[in-house]
């Protein structure tokens, strides 16, 4: 008679343990699948002061022959830009007639950077 009483207690405990384990497995499988980001990870960042453009190269490579263009008009060419921060004077950005960039109250509306990295790969960044 005792065995029947113990069997009655063990069955609900097993069932509860199995349900609990099932819930844990479902929770882990639902949260374990994280979708990949749809946008690319930033590899460069920019900042502007009153007199300089600051570029943060976060690619891990040195950039060669960097061509920076402000508002599709004013360009600046840097032979080398190391990994990390680089600062370029805004007065160094010139248009086709040789006129320097003058920062107004609207500041920079568009910036592109075209570079070649250490491995010879071409990169294009746009803000």
C-alpha cells in the first residue's frame, strides 16, 4: 500500500519537472536567436569644430591616399591617415577654383571619404 502512495507523489513531481525543463528549453531557444543587424557597423566617425574636421578611423587599418569631400565641392587630400583620430583644418578643403571652405551657420551638410586601406582595399564612407 505504501508503494502506491509514493507512486502517486512521484508522478506529479516528474510531470512538473518535465514541464519546467520544457519551459526552460523553449525560453532559451526563443532568446538565443538574435538577428544580425540590418545596417553596417560604423567604421569611422566624424566631428566638426569651428576650424577643424576630426575623423575617427575605427577600421583597424591605416588609410592611404584619403580624399575627403565636403558638400560635393570642397576636397582635402591626405596622403596617410592612421588608425585613430585625425584632424584636418577646414581651411585646407578647397574647391576647383582654389577657394577655401568657410564654415557658415549651416555647417557641413554632406561628407564623403574615399580611401585605400593597408591591404589595398577601397573604402567609401558617406555622412
